C-alpha cells in the first residue's frame, strides 16, 4: 500500500490574501498565516501532503501568483473550513 510519501502532493494556492484553494477542490482559510506558519502538513480533505508553493503561476508582468480559475473537472467547494491553531504549552 502506498504511503503519503509516494503520492503526489495536494497543491494549495492562496487566493488574494484570503482562503487557500486545495488541489483536491476545496477552500481552506487560516485565521493568521498559511499552512507553513500553522504547522499544517496534510490536507484535511484528501490526506495528501500539502505543497503550498507549487501550482502558483506568475502573472504576465511577473507581479506574483495568479488566482486559479475554476476547472471543469473540479466541483465547487460547498464551504470554507477555518483552522485555529492550538497554542503550544511552554
């Protein structure tokens, strides 16, 4: 049985400083920061390892990522999930 290390990652792309679009067709929003800053390693929807840097095409002027558009094979997400990290005990 393959492990998550053998599966392609779930590519996450942030949309205009708002929610993150997952490679598996969902939206996820953090209260602060992104997947890396919040220690998110695996996608809560598909279970694959998160790749928050892949899948961010540059705009024609090279001014940063372009928000992805809808694709015919990706169903719209019914809701945006929110994640609030639990403070670490010291």
